[in-house]
């Protein structure tokens, strides 16, 4: 993830950034750019999306790919998790722009271009602005890091099971299924 040379922009200017194949986010007032993800990243994201879509239809939550969340207006912080789980109430209430606050569950799939400090900051921001949990999937090591708002965390390997915890409650899948490329 890189910082753009002229980072101080307004939310309105951020809305008008070009759709040029580069993902843009704001982190505490700094404009961040990321290259498109590798195909292995997309495959893992699709595996998680499909698993959640199978589980959530009759639940009070929605899984959303690539949505933007306005975490803070001052300093401007807009983040876009690879996937997120949002309560149906918040999903229905968000009509235009970005959803205010973090999703209940933010899901990030690590790409080779991700820098550890940037990912750690992003996780901290999600949790600071209301996420209950953050799942970070590491395709290279086939691990899932689960970080919670209460400060606890768990690292799961391919032989273990990812349980939804509070969001989504009752969800369960073998970690190996998420990395079966």
C-alpha cells in the first residue's frame, strides 16, 4: 500500500477520484492507493463470500464485497475491506455514499503487496470504529487471524475450524476450505 504525494483531500474530492483500476482509501487523512489484487487473493475472497452467502440468507446480516466505510470524518478515514458483514438494519439504512462506522465484521485477504504495518493499522481502525471482529486471511500460510474488539485474538491453521463468534453467530467452516484453490 502506498501513500499518494498530495494526501490531504476532502471527502467530496475523495468521491471524485478516478475509477482507474487502483483502489483508494483514506487513513487518518492520508490518501492510500493499492494495486489490483492477485488472482489467488480473489479466489480466497470468493471462497469466503460463497461460504457466507450460503449461511446468511435467513439471518439478520448481509455479506458485502468491496464496500467503503466512513470510519472518521476528522481525520478523514475511509476503508474498504475485501468483504464485510453488516447487520441488515445498517445495510438497509445506507442508501448513498459510505456506510458510517466499521462493519460488524471486516474481512481482509492478504496480498503480496500488503505491508504488515498498513494491515495492522487498518485492523486497529476497524476495531476502533466499531467492528466486533476482523478476520485476516493469509493465503501463503493458510492461516486465519481473528481479532476481536475485546482485545483477544486467535490464529487458526488449515486443520482448524473458523467459527463465526458473535458475527455471524453459528457460522462455521474448515479453514482448509477457504484456501482450497
